[in-house]
C-alpha cells in the first residue's frame, strides 16, 4: 500500500503452504495470514511487517511571498514514500498581521498535499501576533486548522485521538509508533496561568496515551511527540514531568523523540533531558522538508538514534 495513492493487489502468494498474502484494510495494507504450523510465529512476524513508517515534516513556512508561492508545489511534490505529513507551526512571520487571508492561503497550500497532513500551532499565528490580534489569531487558527487532517482519507492511519481538554492536540498509532501533536509554542508568555495549565494538560494526556498504547496494549513500541517550541525553562511544566516519566516509569526502555521547529536550523540533542532513550530534534524548516523514518524496533533497548533517522530535502 502507498497511502494516499493506494492500489490494492489481488490474488495470493503461498510460501511452503504456511502463508497467504491478501489485501487488508489495516495500516500495513497487506496481511500475511498464517496457515497450519505458521500460526505459532504469527505475532512476531506481524510486528516486523508493521514496524516502520515514513513521514514528511515542514515547519516555519511560509514567512514571505516567495515561500508562500512555492508552498503549494512543494506540498504537491512531497516524496512518494511519505505516508503522512506534519506542519510544525509558524505559518507566517511574527510581525505580519494575523488576518483571515493569511490562514486561508496557507490552508489552501497545505491542501495540495496528496497525503494526510497534520498541523500544530506556532507562536507566530497566536501569542506573537501583533498586539490586539492575539485572540483573533487563535480564533482564525481554530477556524482553519482544527481537525485539519479530515480533508484527506486517513482511514489507514487508524483512529485519530483528540485531547478532550485541547482539541488542537492529536494522537494516533501507526506501524508501531505512537504519534502525538501538541500545542507547545514559544514566544511571549501572555498569561502564565493559561500557559502552565496547557503544558500540564499536555503532559498528562501524553502520559495517558503512552500508558494505554505502549505500556498496556503494547501496540506501539516507540513515541514521537510533535511541538513547535524549542524547550526553555518556560516549558518545564511539560518537560520535567515527562523526563521523570521516561526515567521512572518507562525505565528508558522506549525510544521517545520530541520533534519541533522554531529555531530554523538543524539540531539534534541526545541524551535529551539527560535520558538515554529521549531524543530532541529541531527541524530546519523554511525551505527544507525533513523526511523521517520511524522504526522503533531498531531501538534495541539502547539506541534511540537508530529508531529514528532523517533525510533533508532542499526546496
């Protein structure tokens, strides 16, 4: 299966009378159904088949007229092997007005993507809007980008979960990885109470998702968190509880990556917050698309940088 461009094969293939290859509506697109003695090793084989995924990331774009003109074609020409895409926020530069046309144009550009595309909030379109437009910016983001992925058929990604406290946050499990998009912005802290409450709600929801999909059901073997901001002390209400959770509850046995934009350059931090299984990555963004391969089964208990690998595509 090539998601977003799916063509289902027909027929079957037998291997020593043990397996048959058949179409399947689940996330892999194919299913090897065990026959006879092969049933004993079925569960481990399924884990191998479904382990790896590939997705594309854009961030901090468009910031000017040139990037705005380029973005539709750029989205339309995302690499063929990307199964979904994520925009890490900042759909405009900070000083420009937060008006409806800006959000509408970017929405239309992202719609050119042939694959389901998710978006998380950046500070430039909300808390760093010009004075007097911050509430307007937040309202416009919600108007144009809430449940943004619903524009595409994304059934193959499985259930898209929404944080009941924050509808802009999303989560889903695909090919052994739990993906979570979060409202973690940089920029100015306008309301300290709101800021800290939001970060606490975020980390509580992340922990609940991990407990459900990684610890209890074990359908996910790794975790990728999407946020906009490069962490600073203002984000401690999220990252310090997460650090303790990775250390004390997950015992550094699950590869976790926090992938963000914000700084406009490539940066990899490991160990992140002092944890061996925690990787921090800042996407360069702007005119560079990041292709990410996620295969948590490559973690092996000690190498998070083998679980998540990257390719930079210059536009």
